[in-house]
C-alpha cells in the first residue's frame, strides 16, 4: 500500500514538473516523458521510491551512491533537473553551527578525515586533475584556457600575491601533491616547506622533490598544522584548499598559529571555500549531510566575513580579498568531465560506489558554485612590524604586472 502511494506521489510530481525526465521502476513501469527525456532514472528497488516521491538533492545523491537508483544523462542535465524537481532553489542554506561537535577536530580525527578523502588513490586523482595534480580552484585568465594552463596561472597568481622573493621561507599548509611548493621553489627561488596529513600525498611529493633535485630547497612533512615548530619563522605562508577542514571553533587557533609562524612583516594567503550567506553553516536540501557522510567528514564552511574577523582577531591585517567563485565552477566542470571520460578506469581503481560519490559530488559542487550557493575566497593578510604595515607593496599593480 505504501509503495503504491509513493508511486502515485512520484508520478504526480514528475508529470506536474513538465521536465524532460523519465523514471523507470524495477517492475518495468515508466513514469514521465519517455520520448523527450534528457535524463532517465532507474529505480532498482522499492526503497528508492521515497527519494523520488519526496525528493531532496541529498536524498537523491544518497540513493544514487548506494545503488538504489541509477542516473543516465549528462551530469549537467542531471543536476539541473534535480534542482528543479526538488525545488531546491538556493538550497535554503542551513543556519547556525554544529558547535556541540567540539570533538570533531582533534588531531586524530582530522588525520582520519583527511586520509578518508585524499588517500583514495594517487592514480585515481591523476585521471582528472591537471599534470601538476593541483586539487584546488584554478584561475582562468581567459575562459577557454586549458585546465593545465589555468592551474599554472593560479600558482603564479598566489606566488605574486605573496610577493615571493628568492631565498624567502615559504610554508604551505595542506600542500596536496606539492604543486605550489615545487613551482615556488623552481620559479621564485624560495625555500619551501609543505605539510600534509595524507600518506599518499606525502609519498608522492617526496618522490617529486627527489626527481627534481630539490632536496636542498623543498621539504614535505607529515604533520598537523598545529604542530609546526615556531622557532624559525616563515616569510610567507599559503593555505590553499585546507581551510575547509579547520572547523568554525578552531578558526582562532588556526590564525593564531599562522600569526606565530609568520615573521614580522610576513604575508599569508588563505584560499578556501566559504558560504555565500553570512549566517549559513552549510548547504540545505540534505546536501551538507551527504557531503559530511560520504565526501568530506569533518568539513565545515563559514562566511568570508568570519575569515576576516578571525584573522584580524589573531593580529593579522587583512590586505586584499578576491572571490574566485566562477573560476571554481569552471574548474569543477573540467574535473567532472575528465572523470566521466575515464569512468571505466576510475571504477577499476576505486570501485563503483566511490566513482558515483565523486561524480555526483564534483558535478554538484560545480552547479553550486555556478549558482552562487558557495564562494571561494582568497584573503591576503600580513603581520605588522612594530605596529606598522606589513611588507606589502603600496599598490596592487604588482599582482597583475606579468599578466
């Protein structure tokens, strides 16, 4: 009886939507416009009825990942139709913050979370990242740039914002596969230290340092940012795509640590995903819960204003801020397209379920950035010298003078 009711509810929703969508049930029933459909949904079991009868984006993503339903069509069409079917709109951003989860960012928890996400397979990431394996928002100076060129432009954009000079000491917090520290050492002459909690990233970067004969200039450490020694100090610090793992309650600890690590006059660039609305703590329509359970356990988003407030509260002067939201949408579409092009190899490396997680997550993220549900901010800040201004050029021309 309940199944029949949900089939009826689903039929009414799908037919009333007018969307080019067809749903095939496990028993062969067809719901929707079969001939004009751009997206086909196959329900593999009765348990998947609820996800279609009372849909949310998060519930549909879960059902897809768990194999309760299959999605056929381009990822762009799937997401656009899913948004309209669920009437997600701006995803009704969640408000408040999960402060009760005070335990979620201990050192052991953070290490576990990072390894869950990043220690999937180096070969898997190589299928869809650029040749430098830069896993963060690219910088498209022209919309038709290749992904490789846009990631190189991003690395230079960061290096110029930090005004890197030969022989300076650079720390990269969450260095990934080493793209920034290797580039900064080879092209800007710095001495670089990268830290990561990922075993596979640490092994890969160590190999790259040796292969490029950079052992005298570049070092990678398997280390939590809270444990970086403070006695030597760094001229410049970058944190690219790591900030999302810090947690709202740890923002002050994070920026206090950066302030302690910076030499007087030094600069830090914080590059991270933020919410689009000031009071939001994550995306609605079940998306935040899906990401927590399947993609980024322990991840937390805050608004850019909280980044500025926390950095300033730690004694850092915020000097420049840039929202690269459309660049991240463009980056993610590149990634998910490349992933789909290598679908068979990806499934061989990580299995069907994880392939589905990454496909729906990256496609959904591209859609979210494209529709301003999330933003990507680069915030440049500095540590004053005896209460005076940091070593920051008087004008911003230096950032763009080589473009």
